[in-house]
């Protein structure tokens, strides 16, 4: 859910967002099933792996779109995935126990938290730049509106005496036409 909001998947790639949500719902269902049925554990691991791969793909899509904070997100997700796989393989007996393999899940969480903090800080910086740009645009529009209003007032002030002169000339012309003035 964080990934979808952080990477703005709903705006840029709605189909990818939808696939991620379907896999997430399936994963949560399988995890709930694994509480009662042991055969669901390997399936939940495979779905978690697939979900991580989708999130990494979403990170690459975001980088391709030019979203710089996605680099930190991608590093966090990739490191977390590798260390969680190492943790799972350690507890499945594929990797020998050591300080590093036994604590790989803790390391994954620490690295994930640090890199995602950098990603959030980077996104805040991007949003602040966008905000400053929008503020400049609003200031320029406000200035243009003020200048337009001033120009309208000046034009009105010019038209007022000209209208009076025009009325006087019309009155004189009418008077000349009907012989009121010799």
C-alpha cells in the first residue's frame, strides 16, 4: 500500500497497481490459510516473492518515468527482498546458521527503514520544488491579473474624457446642422 502511494502507481500505471493489489489480496488469503493448513506456507513464500518482484518492477517503471526518489525505494525493496530470502533459506536449512544469516531479517528491516526514510526525504524535496514552482506560477498570474486590471482602469480613464469630448463634438455638429449656431 505504501508502494502504490509513494510511486503514484494509480496515476501512471493503473493496471500494474491492480495486479499488485490482486497479488497482495491473494498473499494475505494464503497467509491466513497457512495458519490452519501447513501446505499453504510454500505458496505464501512464492506469492511474497512474486509480490516483491512486482514492486521492484514498479520501482523500475517509476525510475523510467523520471521519478528520482524511486531509486531509494528500489534499493530498499531489493535489499529487503534479498535479506528476507536469506532468512527464509536459513530457516529452511538451505543456508547454514551464522550471526548474519540468523539476523538477516533484522538487517532487512533496518536497511529497509533507512532507505525508505531517504526515499521519503527525497520525495518531500521533490514536492517542495513542485510547490515552489506552483507558487511562482501563481505569483506571476496574480501580477498579470493586477497589470490587466490597471490597464483596464487606465483605458477607462482615457475613454471617459474622450467620450465627453465626443459628446460635445456631436452636440456642436447637431447644432450646426439645424442652424442653432451660425
